[in-house]
C-alpha cells in the first residue's frame, strides 16, 4: 500500500489551520476522543492489520468534526505492560511525521486534522495513517514484533472505547500515587518535546507526573530500561537541597545539561522563582493572580475566558516554549492529586479559581474545608467578583491580604539615573505591593 504523501520527521511541528483542514478528528469541540496502546500475546495480533470502525475519510463531510479513537495493540517478547504509556506517547510523534496530518495532545484529549492538500493528493483513508504508524513503530521501537491498529469514528463505539480507556489511564496513575519522591533515588526525564521546545524537558517523579499527563514515574522507568539512550532517561536525584520547593542537586545538574544551559535550577513544586519549564503539551496551566495573591488553574478544553479575562490559548503562549516563566506553569491535571501539589506556594490553600469540570474531577483531592471556598466560572468571571467570593467564603488567601495591608511602606522618592542626585535601585526577587504610586515631575 503506497502512502500518497511524504512520511518523515521534517513534517513534525506542521500546524493545519481551520481553513486548510479537510476534517477534524477529536479536538475541543468533540466530546468523545482518545487513544490507547495495549500489550497483547503474539497470537492475539494480526501483524500489520489496520481496521477502520465507522466512516472513513472519503465518507466524512469536508469541514466536519468527528469523534475519534486510535487503538494500537502490540506484542513482542520484551514488550511489557509497563511500556504501554510510553509507546502510546509515540503515537503523537509518528502521526505528526505524516505530511498534512496533525496530532495534538494525548489520552482522552487528542485533536487531529487532515489537510485538504493531503486529501486531494489521495490520502482518502485512515488505512494510510495506520500503515505509517505500523512502519514507524517497528522501525523506531524494534522490541515491537507485532502490531495492529484500529481507528474508530463511529460515535457510540468511540464513547465506549474512551470509557474503557479512562479506567486504564486511572489504573496507571493510581499505581504511581502509591509511591513518593522520598522512596526512590532516581527520577526520570523526557525530551520528546524538544522538537517543538528545544530547551524543555520533563522531570518525572512519583509525586509529579509529566506535564502532558501521559508519562508517570513507572512509565519513565520502563522506557529508560529498554532504551536508555532514547528520549526517556534516568536522573539520579542527588541531594535534597530544599524539601518544600522540591529542589534536588541531581535534577539541577541534568536541567543545565538538557536545557542547553538555558535553565539552571528547577523547583519541582512551585510556580515561583525557578518553576519547571513548559513545552506546549501541558494539560492545564497554573497561573498566579496577583490581585488576590492566589493561584488559578485552567485546562486545555476550557472554552471562554479565565478569571484573568483571557482564554487558555493566550495563557499557553505566555507559558510554553521551554522557558522558565515565573507565575505560570504547564502541568497535568493528575499533578493536582499529588500530596506535593505546589506545596511551596501553599498548595490547595492558595488555589482560588478553576473551571467547574476540573473541580469536579479532582474534588476528592481538595481538602474538605476548602471545597466551597474555591471559585469556578459559575462563581466569578472577573477579578472583582473573585475578590468578593473569596472574602465572603473566608478563603485562606484573604489572611494574606491582611498581612500585606498591615505592612507600612515608607514614602520613597526615586529619581531617574542621570538626574542631579539621582539614584538607581535594583530589586532582585522582590514582590512589590503598593496602594498607590505617585509620579512627580522633577523641577
Ligand atoms: S510533555 Fe514531557 S513527558 Fe510529555 S512528551 Fe513532552 S517532554 Fe515527554
């Protein structure tokens, strides 16, 4: 079967805009979507087989958006269940090698597009995509001896598939929840996203799943064992420098090496000072809200504006790209379940706003006394409303406002450098809260 478009790493990073797409599969406007890899016994796999359950590309209406699932089954004598999540993450890369096909995100959140150009060149069946995946998986991961791929576009079948897949994601994450950073001497790194964000890499610990949410500590360990020179690698954690911020000497050493010297330190559990970098695959963003001295969270599927008055996409531009951006952190929703979740910043005591659907997902992990004190879009859509809500509910951040109000700030006169008697003031790592700033003309 000859694929009518090019398949190569050069197409990675290609974005397909709405006006150029033939169809969209999954994505924020479709409720059912997902992808999953399962390890099978060799006899259970028809090696090289591709199935399409539901209408194929040539039966889908141009410009339409459809439910979508990608199911990959693999076998091989060295392929263990522990590797499923890591193999699954490669679906993203390999789909993006296909000219005119875009794949974003992971797990229950995938978002794909086929370009008009590729469709017109004859890419009219998902079988071509399956063929490309099979060839790439076998070439790049030779431990895979047998592989079959099923694509699902039938709405009911996608729904059932995603319901089952969610149980498997949950079981993977629950396993990692039982461990803590203190119980291991090795963390794991991932550089898969350096093709998009060359200075970013993920540090994965038992208390901190990767920011895309698809690789936990066990997955990182399994991948590093079978392919130590691959994108997942071991990080000896070294000395604990700062328990609260989550700073380790071994992590800092690797941060410097793997970020090409761009970043020198990571605080694993804070959004301030030296936060973990973010690529572009994060499931959600934690953002500082200076007006209330609290932290908000928004996830990728949230439609509309956050309490800051900007949507997820605007915050994502600010957060991503592999730079360390104080006050912004790309993260997985699963990280909100970690006992070390932003512990240096106050953890849940600092959380003031998040979308209702995220709150519902993590409600059991929010301390009971805080559940009705954290606002959603139903309680506050701007800062003034948020302030009122937090005050009325007695959120712990309100205490922080009182502390700031209690500090008396002496009047300070600053004159520009070069002016007679002028001085230069350099404030490093300082946060300034001022009731008013008066700028006077120098006579
Ligand atoms: S977000 Fe992190 S863990 Fe996930 S693929 Fe990218 S680098 Fe790897």
